[in-house]
């Protein structure tokens, strides 16, 4: 499923067509967003939300894709408003476009400000048809087995399925080297039944009264903090806010997702984490509701598998309860249905401002000099290395024809710095293949703030 | 080290003649039978010199070290009471060892052998060949996800009940050394057959949380301290994983863990050796198998392992009845559906009934038995240890741990299980895995088997 979500994340970073000047009609599935594009010169600093209906979010009878879309657009507005308040000079620019196949993108970007070197908060809604090859790739074949269609052979029933992917993502790179970079993404992915089969006959699983009843769906997301200089209280505050937000819904979420985040944002070629972590989750769904025609199935509650580790056998499997060769999986401590998962994702999205704004406020006016700027450049370089070499969304995006490169690379900082044989972060650090013990260097780099930051990145810590 | 490993087999009893020497001889690229240690006028078997005229016969164990080169392997196949002392001496002298089970009946001694092997960077492998019984390999494969599709669930799902027995029909006792000594002397059925059952269980599921055992002298023909019947009930921790999608009960979480039953008796009345051997119940299916693995009988009949003229070694033959040859596998073809809450428009608020999964059943063949894999693995581990020897004992030990399947730490856990079973039976209570395995034997009560 990770491949599927990468695909989705890509989509969320803007795949497919876009036009900046044409007025493109929304397709009949994407609803309230107005078909308007903004020219650069008269751009307002906030996207329009007056057409949105907030009560849709809590309407259990409304299709989830509209509820999630409403939520993320309102969240984007709240976040950009709050961030704008901390940026005195420069206004956010709003860039909005429609997609030819249905869907849209709304980017809010500011760069070269007084608080923000570069910050972006983007909505992406993508409609499309997921081809057979992509369906088969998902989840190593588990998804296509559970979708209850004949995909193989000459009498394959369908060769693609409609999908929608929508999400909100944000990256903030502050000017001040003591203020950390932060990133988040929250997304929803849905595959639905096509109205007709490959041979043109009506699809029995398609319900015209419920045309967007999902065949498969899941949430994904996460947020992580990438400081330039380490302030333990900032990391603790960030993690505590996330933990409290997740704990409202299940005490097992934060521990599993914190670990998943540490594993995901790891740079193997540097043997270090990108930052001090956060949470990361994918494939958040109730498998028992998939492929069900009756609306009643949406109420199904299940315990969820949260995290998989490598396949184990024998006595190691006994640690997971003598289950007999099953992989060790963290389980949710309660049963969940689609509503509780949507509430969870909303709690996580809503926790962004309380988790990050206090840190930004605390640090953004700290005095700094050239040395701090240089180290900031080095740390930004690591950020770039991760995003270009390992981040799945970026890699898929760049590989997809017709992709909107500007949005895919929005996460990259304005400036970055690579020094040959850097004494703290590179091979110039004594102890990395050198003769002396790690952590010992001469000069002003010894026991420095830079070294403290570097140490923390080497292995994940429990912050709360 | 490309040259074959020289091997000295200590003891020339039925085990050495059936299970050890034929395999050593069948793998000349890996092993070279260097010598056999057999006491003169030994009653354990015929004179070894008659069967192996060109092999050196060593009259006493102490003399083995003088002649066997290093690196070398000593296979300890002599009386049970010699297993631990001989193994300890051999390891201290720098030889790899294979030790017949039971390697000892004191947990502290088993731990000591593991410690010696670690310090010396040597292989110390208990002879748990039955991990390569064909029926056990079949059970293992049914509990594992399919090899070609590792993300699919296993045929049986999560194991909920595991029964494993070695039953015979011997209403008249055979006599012989096995039936003369009690547990404290290395005799009895619990140590003899319980070793295999315990090792297989621990291999599949690891150690239990607690167990309750009944160890008895059932036939009443042997000395009262000699057990010829036992039953061990074991309980495992509750699994934390929710049942996966497409499993019956998907999305729910089991409230209790695996229950296992190990047993052996001499009063199990069946023809054709079709006593029940395995019964495994899981969340998706079940498997039952009767009869025992055919390799022992084939070896005793003189058939050779790894013989290119004997392709069907390790498999049941046409003469074996189907009741023994095949196992009965039942699996679910779908997950069914749980009861759904009442539809408010349906009136009277009745819930819809659950739909139980449909099941399919068939008789399935048994995988071939592969005792040769045990020997191949021991040889590979010895080779790995010697290749790493230049890095010291630590490097050799790491190489052994990475290669050897039957580790001495596992053998120690086996012994612990059997000691705890004895303790449970003597004290008349359930015991936890975390308890002290050594029995606190009261004066005059050394030979008690059962609390009653």
C-alpha cells in the first residue's frame, strides 16, 4: 500500500494537467470549488472559503471525499491566516488551478519574507483512473485480492478504476536558524467502482444511487520537525502535542506512528534521521468496509494493525503472543470505524498550529550570525538530500509525465549548503573513519551546539 | 576449510548405527568418519570393527582426544548419563559436538554447555533431527504464509490449539536401559520422546507462559520411578495482533492465546501405526496427521539417505496406508460476515445473523522428511566457525549463531520445559515458565513422579 500512497502523495503534489488561464469546468464529481484562476498581480493573500459548508464535515451521510475536501480547505485557510500573522512584510501568494480530468490545486506560498525564507501550504485534489498495473502494484497484491474483481486473464472484468486523491501539505523553512523547519501532510485516497465493465456491460457492483461508494479507501499523513539547532523543549512540546492529539482516539496510535516516522525519515547514506521525528502513518482504514455495497457496512468497527515489522518465526513470534509465525504488528487498543479514523486525522491536522506556532514564536527573533547561517545551510542540505533521494512522493512525482514540478519541489528550501569534509556533519568529523573517538574534535566545534544537533540525529529518541 | 570434517562417533548403539553413521558416510564432501569409540565387550550393539573394518575403533572416551584432529566433530551417542560430561569435555578440548538427546536433564548443565560453546566458538548441536520430520515440515509450512506470496495469510491462520503426540501400542514393556532409569538418571519417556515434542513446539511458538503436566507410570510394569506416559498442557500469551483482513473474525482481536498439548503413551491402541500425531487448529483452518515420519523405519530397514538410487527416501511408500501417508487439511474459503446491527427501517430492530465462513477439506500429502538437512547444517556451521576462527572465538561464535539451526540455547529451553513438566507433576500444580526449573527434591521423594 505504500506504493499506492506514494502515488496518492504525488497526486496530492499535483500530477496531471493544469491550466492557469483557462476556465475549466469541474467534473460532476468534484463539487463546490469555483472554477476560477488567479492572475499573479491581483492575488489575494488567502484562498476563498465562503462557498464551503463546514457542517458537511460532520455529516455522516455525506461522501467522505467531500467531507475531507471541506476540512482540508478550511484547515489551509486557518493555517495560512495564522502564519501570515507572524510574517509582517510579505503576503502569501495564492495560486489556484483546475485539472482537466477533474480536481484542483490551491497553493499558498511565501518566500524571502522576514519570518519565512520559504513556506508553502498546498491543497491538491486529483481525480483519475487508476490503471490495472498500478492497482496490482498496490499493497503487494493485497488490494487487488480484496477488491473482488477479476483482474487477470483474457476475461478480466476491468482495466482501470476511478480514484480520487486529496490532501493538504505544508513545508515551512523559517529565516531564523534557531527556528526549526516543519512539514506535514494529511491525505485521503479512494478507489470507486466504474459504472461499466471492460466489455461495456453495466458493473453490478456500481450503485447509481451511490456512485462514489468506495471500493477501497484510506487515510495517510504525518508531520515531522527538522530543527537546525536542537532545543529539547521544542522537540518535547512538538511530540507531546501530537501524542495528546492522537491519544484522544487511541493510545496505540502515537507510539506506532512515532516509530514509523523515525524509520521513514532516515537517511541511509548518512546514517542519520532528517530531524527529530514526529508521526507518520499510511493505509489507515477499516479493511472490513471495503468492497461493500450496503451503506451499513460503513459502521463496521475493527481493531487495526498499525505497524508491521519484518516477518518473524519461532520464539521471536512468541513475543507477539505465540501467534505462530505471524509478523509483529502493533494493534490499535480500540476498535475503529471510518468516523473515528476521520476524527483522528482531523485531530492530527488541527494539532499542527498548537504544535508548531509556539516554537516559531519562541525562536524566530533569536539573534544569529554568519556561523549560524552556515550551519543552517548544511542542515537544509540534508533536507534536500532526503527529499530528492528517498522521499517517495517526490520520486513518484518527478517520474510521472505531465507533473507540476513547481509544486512537487515546493518542499525544497530557498538555499542550501554543502561543504566538503564538514567537521561536524560530514566526513571531516573525527571518528567517522578517523583514528580518534567520535565526538572529540579540536577547536570551537567540540561540544558545540552543532555537534549536539548532529548527535541527536544519529538515533531516534523518545521525546515524551 | 574445504576438506571434510573428521568425525568420531562415541557409542555404537542403535542411534549411532541408524541416525548418525549412515548420514556421515553419505556426505563425504562434508564429513569423514575418522573413528568410532566403542568399549570392548559393549552390549549396546555388535562390534563396530565388523561393520567398519577400516575405521579406527577407540576403546575409551579419554583416548578420543589423542587421535581426532582439530577442527573435528565428536558425535556423542553413548549412554544418557555420559551426554553432558562427554560434551563438556569435548568442548573444553576444542572439538565441535553433536549430542544425542537428552543432552542432560539439569537445566544448569544445559546452560553450561551453551556457555562453553560460546566461549570456545564451537558448534554444540543437540540431535533434534525431528525438526526435519516430514510431518513437522508440513505443519510448519501450513502455519507460514505461502513462500511465493509472503503477504498472504497462512493456510491455518493464527494457531489456537496445537496437539503433538508420540503414542505406541506396547501393552508389554520392552525392558532395556530406557525402561530401567528414572528422570533423575536420564531415563523415562518424558526425556526420551518429550525432548522431540518440546523442541518442535518451541521451534514453532517459542516458550509458553505456563504449563501443567501429568507424568505417570501407566503400565505398572516398570520400576515406579520410571515414567512411561506423560501429558503436558501449555498456555501461551494472548496475541496482540488483530486478525487480518479476509480472515474469519477479521478486525477482531483474540482474547486468549495458543493452548498446546504434548503427550506420549504406550497404551494407544491403533493398527498400522496410525496413532494421531498432530492436530493443529487455527483461525482459518485445521490440520490432522496420523502416524510417524517414515525415515526412522527406512533407515532401520537399511535404506540409505542421499542415495541417488533411492529417490523416494524420506517419503511414504505405496505400502503405507493412506491414513498415515496423508494429512487432513481444512481451510476456510471465505471470511464469512459478522452479525450486522439492526436496520432501523426493518422494524422490530432485529440484527442480521452472522454468515459463517464456508470450509473446504481434503487429504493432503506430506512433505518428505529431511534428516540430511540437520547434518548439512551442522557441517555448514562448523565450516563457518572455522572460516571465522582467525578473528578469535568471538568471531567463530558469531558465525555459528548465524548459521546453526539447532542452537544449544534452544536445547537448554527444551530441558527447562521438561524439568518444569516434572516439577508440575510432582508438586501437583501449574508452573510458570519463569520459575526455577530444578526440582527441590525432598528426602525419600526423589523417585516420585506424581503428587497424588
